C-alpha cells in the first residue's frame, strides 16, 4: 500500500506549525466578545412618562446596529435637578462611555459640572444652551457636550398666533407658568411681551409654585375673565399636573394652547411644538458618532426641523368651541 504524504508539511515543519498557530489565533480572535459600550441615561421625568422617549431612542439605536444586551448596556437614572448631581456621580463612577441627559437647564448644567471628560448628549427641553453657558455655539459646541435642543421659547409667538386664529375674539390671555423655572420665566418676561403686543393681546400672568396653587389661580378667572389660556410648559410641576390643568381649563371653558403635546393628550385643547419623536430619534445619531470616535466639541448642536400642531376635538366640544376649518387643515394630529 502506497502512502501519500503531504510534502509541504513534511518538508516544512516550521511553516506547518506557523499555519496551525495562525489558524488558532484567527479562531480565538473571532471568538472574542465584542466591546459592550456602557451608556448612562439621566432623565428629569419619571420612568412612566419617559418610556416613549427611551423606546424611540432604543429603536433608532437598533437601526444603527446597537442592541441592548449585545453591544450596549444602558444605565437608567431618573430625577430632577435637585437629585441630578448624585445620580450623575453614580454614572460617572460606573465609567460609562457616554451620558445622555434629557431635561431642562438645571439637569444639563448638573451634567456639565459632573464631568469634563465623558461625552454628553443633551436632549434639551426649551433650552438655549448658548445663552445658558452650556456650549460655546451651536455650530462648534466646544467641551464635551452636544446633542439636541428644543427651542420652545422661540415658539411662544406662533402658539399665541394659532390660539388667536382659533379664538378670533381672543383679547386677554392667561399665562400659566412656574417662576422658579428659569426658561419659563425668560419666555414670559422677555419673549411673550413682544408677541402679545404684535397680536394686540393682554397677558395675565398666573404663577404657580405648588400643586395647591392651580385651583387658586383658576378661581381668579371668574374675576379676571381671560379669553384663553397659554401654558408654555417647563418644569416638573407643570408636567405632573397636565391633567389637572386641562380639567380646570375645561371647567372654566377656557381654550388652552400648550407647549407640550402630552398636555393635549391629557385634555388640553391645542399644542404646537417640535415633533419630539423625531428629535428623540436624532439622539441615536449623536450616540453613534461619538461611540465611533467623534468628539462632541466638533458635532453641531441641532434644533428641530419638524413641528406639529395637535388639537383635541373632544375638548373643543366640551367647551363649546368650533375649530375653524383652516386651523383644522393644518393639524398634524387630531384627538377625537
């Protein structure tokens, strides 16, 4: 029986050994687990109200190849500006690769103070990050913060214009806000006077600082007799009482314009603002770029490009208001 030997391996035992070792190394390298990026996520809202935002971000990350439990791990934290420093210290202590911060000015400032090295992607609510000293400019943020900012303050005039189109006899408008929220106060004191003057409206400022204040300010409506209500939004107090505000406005038969579409879902009449779902999806873009090596300082901060008008027809019927056809035609979403 003739035995056929592998002349290459027999003649070159050293090369054969190298080939075996090379194959082993390739196999070992292929079996090495992929890097799992750890992402910190801090929101000023509670988990229940935050779920739609986190789900939108998760789905957008999935389309870019990031799957939780496979190549990313997300550490969630929830708390307002008072608790933010402690929660951020926890995330920094976990050596996360990146922190997403969703909330107003106080929470984002807390993130800026917590770390100068970990990249931060902000999801600002009605925040002007340049005036607030968070970044150097929208085009060149500098530092370790970039992301998205919803410029709700700049929309106050448009919201009042839509409210006046909906209620042609609108002359006096009550403005419900929390003076302890810097962004809301700047809008009410600096931006709205320009808008109300142009629209020939008289603003009645209703301040609320605690849950018990809502009934008290609405009780004054019978004396001051406003024709409509504007709720700019901003801050946990307003968000947590959206349903209460809507109920009191309906009881007072006040057509309301809101800064949050969630307020309309809760029973408010109208809202106009950035398409938040679109904004949330863009967060994934920033996360992806940074995890691939981009520096936050070089990624321009984005502003909304899509806006939506939401109208609650059920509420309109309850207060005896007929929405003009031209306003209905511009609505992006109708609640029936």
